[in-house]
């Protein structure tokens, strides 16, 4: 994986996700390296959002899949592409005892905003996480 040591402001990088099985450990290591100069709490928030968006792409959509991370002055934008255009995500309901349906609720809580964008043959799910000024 050819990526910069630390992702500087206004820089963007792409990570192609494996076709069959998610390698969330490798994806998290990649993101953590890119953002290692950020405070740990912010980095952990970004890692949680990345994990949830990537996991959803494997569970609810077809490949190929890719993740982009873009660093701005005051936020990090995470985007995950998949190739299932008809199924846009929606917030689930978190119920006591359930272990499912919380992913996008977590993303919505951890990020300043999130959304979807349709593209030819698929969609992009994105979220923006605030960083210290």
C-alpha cells in the first residue's frame, strides 16, 4: 500500500477493500497510520466510523468496494464506495439486547454529518469527523 506517512491537510488517499472478506485490521492500521498525529480520541472516533462504514458495505452491498480518507483543516472525511445502487442505508433502531442496527447510529453520533451519494452502478456513504483546530 503506497500511502503518505501522515495525511496532511487537504490530502486524500484511497484504499481498495478486499473483494470477499473484509480485512478490517489492515484497513484500521492504514487509517491509523495516516492520522497518527491526531489526538488519540479523534483517531479512535475516525477508526470507529471507518469500521462501521466498511462493515456495512460488506454486509449490505456488493463489491468492488473502496475507502477514501480526506483530511481537511478542521475535519476528516471518510467515504466508502460499493456497487449496490438501489439499497441506500437508513438509521436503525437500537433496542436493549439487540446487537445489530446500531452502526449508522454510531456513525451519526460520532460525526458532524453523514450521508449518501449515488454514483453510476453504486453509491458512496460518507461521514465527516471534527478534528481539533
